[in-house]
C-alpha cells in the first residue's frame, strides 16, 4: 500500500523588479510517503521529497493565479515522477 501526505507548501518571492515589487515567485511542495507491505506491515520505502517551480508574477490577478497554478502543477508532476522513479528502483531490487 502506498500512502503519503503533503507536509509542506511554500510560496516565496525570488526576485524583485526595479520598483521593489515581486517579479518572480517559487512554489515548493514537500511530500512524505511510504510503501507498506501487506503481509509484514514493514515499510521497504519511506521517503520525503521536495519539488519546486518558479513563475512570473503579474499585475493581472487572473494571470497571476494562472501562473501560480501552472507552477503548482509543475512541482506536483515532479513529485509524481520522483515517486515513480523510487518505486521503479525498488522493484528492480526485488
């Protein structure tokens, strides 16, 4: 059984424009997960991963939200790929 939870979400400014306003932000997501064996209840895989994605801030609120949503999707996809890689590596050891 694979289980996990998002244990960290952060949205920070990474650059400012000449007027001192945020021009670029970074979304970081942390994921703790484990793979449990049904028979023994042991966890052959217990991991914590993080992924980040940057996006450009916009004065247009709808565009800014769309940019942030894209960054969240990108970071989430990175996490999913890392979990899949971890599982594939574990399976090749069996």
